[in-house]
C-alpha cells in the first residue's frame, strides 16, 4: 500500500501551517520554524518537551478547545490552532453565551 | 531522651502552629511534636476559609470576630506570606425559597453585626460576570477572607521557632506521661517530652489523645472533597456559595451533603467544594461526592463545564456534637489542654484559638472567656440535654 | 461481541488492559487467546506504546520499522491483536485515557476520558473482572540551569517525535544524561539526517565491568550495542563518558551547552569546562519513570527499584498485591520492551484465568513457563546491571542555582525548595508541594517528581525518605485532566 503523503493545511494564530498527513500539530508548528508556542504565567516560552503527552508543556487551543497537547494530536485539515492562553477566557465566555442562549 | 519545656503542643496543624506562635511570643518555652510534618493533617486538605458569612449568633461568631481581627490586624504584616486576601464572600440564591431564606438569614446576621450587602441580579453580575443566568439575587459579605492554609501554618510555626519554639517531626505520641493525676508530658519514639502544660491540637484525632488521658473528647471526622482546576485567568473574584451552603454547615446529617463553594486563587486555579459526610476516616474516593460537587459548581458557574479538573483531595473536618470546638484546660486530666474540633472553620479560628490559649497558658485572663468551649462540657448531662 | 450500544449501562469485560505498548499488546493477545473478553484502553491513536511508536496508519503511512528494534515481534503481536479485534474478542479504545481506577468487591471500574478534544468519552465507564496495567514509563528528568529553554526536550521525546512524524524537531543536537538509551536516540537522529554534536554520558561505564556476564545473558542487547557503536562511528558522533551539561545556553531558545567532566561522586572537575555552540536542540534522559498513578490509586504495593524508581510489587505471575490486578512492563521495573512482552504474556494469561476461571481452556491457573521465567530473569538481570552502571550522578543538585527552575509547570525555582527544606520543615514532597506549588501544575509532578523527592528527602535517591516522596508524587487521584462537565455527568 503506497503512502498517502498529502500535505495537511491548518492555521496557527491565523498563519498558515502544514504537515504531512498523519503528523502531529507539534510537527506542523516545528515545520513552520516555531520552537515555542505557549507563554507561561511568568512569561516564559514553551514548546515541546517530553514529546509523549506527559509534561503538558506543548498545550495549544484547537478549534476553540483549550488544553490540547500538540505532540499527541494529528493535524487535521482546516484546524484553527491558537495559543492556549489567549483565548481561554473567551472560550469560557462562549460557554456562558451558549448557556444563556438556551 | 527527655526534653522539658513550659508548653508541649501535640500537632503542627493550624491550631498547633498558631498556639505555638502566640505562646512562644509571650515568652513561654514551647515544644511542638508532630507525628508527620507540619500541616500534614486537615490543614493541608482544606480551602483556607476565613468566613463570617456562615456564622450564626453565638460563641463561634464571637471567636470568629476575634480571630478575624487578628488575621487582619496584628498578623497583617505577614499576610503576603500566606496569600491573605480579603476577597469577600457572595451567597447566591437561584430559587425564590432560598432567596427568601437568605434575606432572612442575612437580616438577622446584620442584627448581631455581621455586615452584608444585598445584591440584586444586576449588581451580582457586575461582581461575578460568569455567574449562572438563574441567579435571582445574592448577599455580599465583605469580611470573608482567604489564606493559603499550609503556608499560614508553616510560617506561623517558623515565626514561633524564631521566638525559640522547638519542632520535633515524625514523633507520634504513644502515651501521655502522668504524675498521679497530672499530665506532665508525652512519650514518642523520639523521646519523652515533659511540660507543665500539654496541648492536644490534633484535630480529628483529638479523641485519640483524649483516650490516652482517659477523658472523653468527642471530636469526629466529617469528610469533605475539594476539586482543583487547571490554571485560568481570573474568572471568579470572590468566594461564591449557593444559599444552601449555610444549611449544610450546621447540619448533623450523616449522609452525603453537597453544595457549591467556588473560588479562585492567586495561583490561578479554582477550588471547588463542598461535601460533608460522616464516613469515619475512610479515604476511598467517592465518585458520587465528586460528581455532585461538579454538578453543583457547574450550576453556579456554567463556564466550569469545560474547565478541567487536575486533581482533587479530601480532608476530615474535626467536629464536636454541638459544632463548637474544645478549647481550654481539661479539669478531668490536669495539665492537659485541648484545642481542637473547629470543624470547617479551623483556619479562620486558628489565631484566635492560639492567642486565647496562650494567654490562659501564661496564667493571664484570656481576651475572651473560654468557658463555652470547655472540654468537660460533654460529660455534663444537663449540657447534653440542652443541646440535643 | 457486538459493538457497544448506548444501553446506559457500563460494559463489562473479563479482562481490561490499560496500555497498548509491548506489555499491553502481549497481555491482550494472551488473554483473548485464553478465551477472555478483553478491552484495551490506550491514550495513543494506534498501538505500539513508546518503544514501537510509528508513523500514522490512519494516514496510510506504512512504517517499515527501520527506526525500531524487535519490529518482527511487534508485527506478530499486532497480528494477534488485530485478529482479536476482528473476531470480537478484543475491544480496542484508542485515544482514551483512564482518569480513575477503582476496585470494589465485585470487579474493577475504569473511568475514561478522551485523550484530547472536548473531554466526554462515548464510553465513560467500563467494568472488568480482572485488570492488567501496562502503562509504561517516560523519560526521567533532572533539572539543570537553562533546561526550560525552548529546544530542550526529553531524549525519548526526540525519538518519539522522529518515529511518529518522520522528521526531526531540530537540526543540531546534544544528547545528555545516562544510559544506553542515549545512544539509541543519537543513532535515530543520525539515521533521520540530523547532526549530533555529542552524546554526554554522566557515568564512567566502569559499572558494567563487574556485571558483564549479565550482558552476555541477553545477546540481543549486545547486538544493539554494536549497532549503536557502529552508528556513532559512522556519523562521527562524539561520545563523552563522565561528562554532564552544567548549563544550557540561549536567550529565546537553545543555542549551546556548557559541559564539564564529573567524578564518580558527582563533583565537577575544575578546568574541564567546555562549551558546545551551534546547537538548536538538547535531549535529556536519566533513565525512566514508570507511570504509577493507576496502581497507586488501586492501592497496589510498591517498592523502590535499583534505579530509584517507584515500581509495583508483583509475583512470578505478575500478580500485584491487589486481588485481580496484574501489572506488567516498565511498571514492575524499567527493563525494556523484550522484558515487557514476556511479562505481558504471563499477566494476560493469568488475568484471563482469574476472570473466567477453570474451564476456559485451563484447568488450573496458568503459571509462567520455566522458559518464560528464565527469560524474564535474564532480562531483569540485565536491566539491573544497566541501572547500577548508570546511576543518577551524585552531585546533580549542586549544579542547580537558586533560580534554576525545578518544577516546569509552576516555574518553582530550586531556591524555593531549598528554603522549604531548610526553614519550613519541607522534608517530603507533599510538604514541599503545599508550600511552594512544585508538582501542582498540569503534569501533576510527573516531570519534577523525582527531582523534588531527592531535594526534599536528602541526597541519596535510594533512601526511605526519597521513596516516601516518590510514593506521594505518584498519588494522583485524577490520572488525566477531566472536564468538570464530564465529571458532572458521571453516573
């Protein structure tokens, strides 16, 4: 069976990123020359560390869902990946708005 | 090995540490013996509440006022060490019946000087933008405060040691030493500790120390779970409870009781309680309790539905049958004092208990009478009958 | 066994296996072959665990196993696994984590959460009569100044990234720490076109000499060793024993490292300091930490292994101290994939018998065969020799400055831990955690747990104090983050 090595296209903070089919979100970020994509509470930059989903350093927000481990998740076509910190409160507000609308 | 001091304190939780602080500062020689490490009991398994909002008129309220005065007054210079925050508490009512109860309750509290401010829906939403859409109204208690309890106990102990107090860790008490009737100290695997005054500050285990002295100290554990979330930007700005919480605190029911208590912390995590159940010292995790706490919290703050819990813990509140602590000298075992049984208010009442006890230990008249908290009250049939 | 229906009742299995790495695959296959109905829960998208992590099958990438050892063994285990799924004797739940395991008198209850996404599992709960835990391990870490810079990774993380994505996370690497695994990582990087400036090994390798016979007992390991040596020579990768990183350099990301030689007591040899520049990625690895929270949640007995890791106590049939609970792989002692497979087989068979009793193909409880027992013993002997030859360097704490981050999640510096220990009776991990938040972040102490245990408990990693702290660190009532909404929905 021949490998299906199409590229998968997505965005990080609105900018285009891509990876081979099956590669992780982290791989796409690394391929886009990013080595860090998260800011800690004290203002430090973090990207990959343990690579296997144990350390939670690589967290991103994907399609509105915060706290996603970039190293573990295959990049899907059209994913909107964001910095995990910036939209957390917006995500929560979205949930409130949904709730109120019900 | 024998060690002698004026005061021997058994237990380095918030009560023991506060007592050590005040006793050492007043010039008494103090030794604290702890079976594990400081704050390893209930103190490290609670939320750090300093509340007036859940108190009714009575001795506990008096002690609360006194103790809060210390947190805010003479201990204020250390407040940054233990993240003291006068954040205020808000009791939220989402049903007409509980709103009416809340209004009655807060009105009566105002009569005995517990300040609260009625909030209508709009005012509530301004203070807590993420509160449930079902909220009808609330009461704001500006004096409700918060500390990080492990830091509070640990720093009070450190300050006590700077005033000469000694700490011996990993030293469980195996027996109390007697001279006739008198309790003159305690034996541990790390040696014998003699003192003119021995203080039982062992929280939910106070009854066991009482047994060693042959006296009834009916402190029982009441288990509570706390959920801890991921770090978030500030979403909850006060301690927020549902109006049902107040009824829970005073209830003697053995079954699981749960009602929401939600608050943010300086670290960014949100602490979520609360539950109460009488299961002895059982540490088996109750998914029922966890689920109820989560449901209650999400009802109060819908955004929490998508917020992740990273861990949970549970603690054993030490409670007495009449929901008042035991504080003071035990005439049934001279030389033995107790300072335990503060139920869910141990952190708030810690400094007050410590200072009053230190005063009594030094032979002074305490700022407040300790008579309502006398340990021997449970042996008095008249008292028991009056408090059925 | 048909697909799960939404009956509102949690499905019940004979055997649940947590982990689909070498041990889990072996256990599941044996359990199914013994006639048990098996559920396998694993947090990855596809089987293989860490050791056999490979390119995405869902994307249609066929991994030829060039980066792997024992690939044929994997393929064989995988065939049996897939056959079990097709036959309906194995239900496979990938991308799923167990956040809580409970045992009551009747059976085990596993509470599940999706490994990523919105956080509500289609199958939030499963029950099983017997349970096999095979959750493996992850790189063990020691902090060093600068290790929080972007571009610093776990050595195993670099290898995992390469195996999973077919690309490297950087271009020019330094790999440091201790253990033969560093060579495996370096060889893999070179194979994928990266440059390894040096492999820094803290031990002096003399520790192998008294135990060389144990290495001889496992010829496959010797072959592996030869392979790595060949790769190192071919790619001219410098291998420096008795050398550690003393500081990782860079502003916004790694640019270089400072190194020094160390004596066997861990003290730095003055004048031996060097600098390696032009680096963009550093891989750090000090052995492995078994992922212990589920055994600990269930109350399984634990002990400290020769490498200092907290591991589960098991008998020759992989039976833990908890009735019906079997444990296999790294959880019983870090020892590699071949050992994990052997243990997994024994555990799977024993668990199936435990669940289904006599009549399901075996009259009496199956024991490990003498061949299996001997193989397990040889592998364990080798693993122990390796651990003893590659200890955590004694002086590692002295390299830490007061501002060196120890807990990455909560950014707690060494100075705070030292202060807790010196003036606030912070003599165990739990007390330290309560005072300075080390271990309170997302990873709940997985990465910093060993370091904090050593810093609270005293210098000797094999002391009772450190073991106590390791046990405290492994106590995680929530094994994976869980949205409160999912908890609220729990029956």
